[in-house]
C-alpha cells in the first residue's frame, strides 16, 4: 500500500513544478505528517525530492528527475490502455498521436506488462452509437477538436432551425453521446456556456488567438447538469395513473428516466389492491400514450380524460381481436 502511494507521489511531483504538503495530503488521502515521512523515504531511496520551507514552500523534484513506469501493476497497465476510445480518437483526427503514445508507454513498461494493450483490447470494446443507425462523422469534427486541444477561439456558423447564426466560441470540450458529437463552448467574450451539435456547424475557422481556460470548468459535471436540464425540460405535461407493483418496477423501462426517478422518489401509499396512484411528468399526451402502452394491464390512466379514452379504445380493439379465444 505504501509503495503504491510513494509511486503516486513521485508521479504527482513529475506532473507539476511543486506541490504543498496540504495538496499532496489531499491527493494521496493521508495526513501532512505522512507526506513528510514519505518525502524523507523517497529521498533516502535516491529520488531527489526537495522540500522548500516557508509559507510558499512545498515539495518538488530537482534535476529534471523522471521515473519510468515500472511501478504499474498489470491491472493498472491494462486500465491505462482502456482510456483511449479508438473510434472516437480516429474521428477527432488523433489516431496517429494515440498510437504513438501507446507505443511509448509500452516501451516504458516492464517486459512482463508489455502485452497489456493486447489483453485489454481482447476484453473490452466500446461501441458508442445506438443500434440500427449508421454513425456519421461530422466533417468539421477534426477542426473543432484541434481548437479544443489548442484552447483556440473558433469563428463558427451554426444551423439553428431554418437559419444560420455566426458565433465566436471558446471551445472547452467535446462529448460523444449515443454516436452524436457535441461541443461544450462559451460564447466569446465571457458569455455563458452552451452545448452545440457538431453536425450543425456549417463552417468553422480559427478565431482571434487563444483564450484563457476557466480552470473551474468541469466538463463531466457540466454535461451531466445540462443533460438533466434538457431531459426535464421536455416533460411539459402531466398524467395521473395507477400502477400495479409490477408496473412500478417496469416504469423506468417504459418512460423517460427523469420522470421515472421523480415518481419512484416520491413514493406513494398502495391502495387495497396494492396499486399506487402517481402523477407522471410526460412530454405530451401522444408520447405518454405510446410509452404507457408498453406497460399493458399493469397501468390504468386516470387523467386526463382524453388519454384515458384512448386507452379505453385500445382495450376495446384488443378485446375484439381476441374475442374468439375468450372461450
């Protein structure tokens, strides 16, 4: 356990000019006293860790010291090779760079671990696009990806409905969701962060210089928040339904995830038959009709009356189809 922590400490110091004891303690999840002892142990082992005293002090490596990746366990080495998604890297124009990086990492590993890339590839493959659709790589994706990596502003034309708008953007990050590429960017100068579909860009070119990235921006957290907002924003109507115990269990498979989570979190007291009455957020009556039909006899629509009548007509038609089998 301590050996792994010492290796992590060296790698942290390699990646930054210097770190305070508090920063190292936070990263390593130990006390500052333990950081001091670990730094002493590394120094005694020949790793040139230098401690600078004072308020602005900390720890750093001297003499351009670098370590080879000989401390990786097999599981860690295999996980390292899973961090690249070949299809996505290819679409962004980064396949050659990723291949070169994998070769360099392989060369730095112990001989017993150099098959990690092969064993990982045999055990995990990410197929991002949805079923029954042929993914198309947006022609402008490599240019957008280059701007993202380079923190370079983009002058872009974007298709919004029936019109095109011109924007100068600060491109912060790319997201691949169900085979569709999105750009998370801030309108320059100092505008709000928004999400743009890459396939709706009609033209992009480098803008005026680079931008200073907001270090507080967290791409995964931003995407999660916006995705939740979008999913919730389309649920503009409500229906009242009774659900059997089985219907309640199957609800997340039938309706939109935010709606199902809201209903299940609210709970509800079962009636004498064990059914629960809930108010369900939906996109529209038409969508609710299509979704709730999948629950069959495990759901009863109570309101609105127009939706209940739709299900009543469905029930009469189904009963008519199977009348001869009622025997």
